[in-house]
């Protein structure tokens, strides 16, 4: 198993649904960039099919979803769409205001990790780096 990546982790940071509060996602994108990851950042209000297409086109390892409203409830649909697009190896993390009962549902849907307000930069970066390695190891071979 590969314990380090030969190339920088590729992370898509986005917001799905109608939540336009993007300050947190911009800060997280900067954390990833400063840690040496390649960051693909989108504007808010993305549709699930657009996120899947971008993940495929950009060959991402991890998708980070920011949610300060209830748009995290769309993530199980994203997980299903990723699987249908043969992108089940891509890890998805969610950060923001996520009620405990919704976190349980997100993890059951296949989300790798949910980060809550106050999560440390180091914790987030280290987890995403690990998830990128996991995604690379699970990537289907051509």
C-alpha cells in the first residue's frame, strides 16, 4: 500500500445546493493549498451532476463539501452519483454546521469524515492527505 503520494493530492472544494456561505470553504481551500495540495475550487450553488463531472475531469482524490445550511442533506445523492460514475474511490469529506443525527446519516452514506466548527487545521489537512492516499490505492487500474 502506498503511504505517500507521488503527486500532490487533488482536492475539489465545493458547495452543493443553495447554500452561498463560502467563507469557510475558501479558508479550507487555502489550508489545502498551503499544505501543497492541488485545489480545484468552485463557486457556491453547484449541482450534483456538475460536481461529479468536475471530479471526473479533474481526476480528484477528495471532494470537500462545505455546508452551513441544510445542503449537506444532498450529499447522499452525491455519493450515489459518484458510484454510478465509477468514482467510488474518491473520498468525500463534509465540514460545517452538521447536526449529530445528520452526521450519522452522512457516514452511513459513505462520507469519509465530518468536520465540525473548531476542527484544527492540522486535523483537517492530515485527514485529507490520508484520504487522498486511500483514494489512490482504491483507484481502479486501467
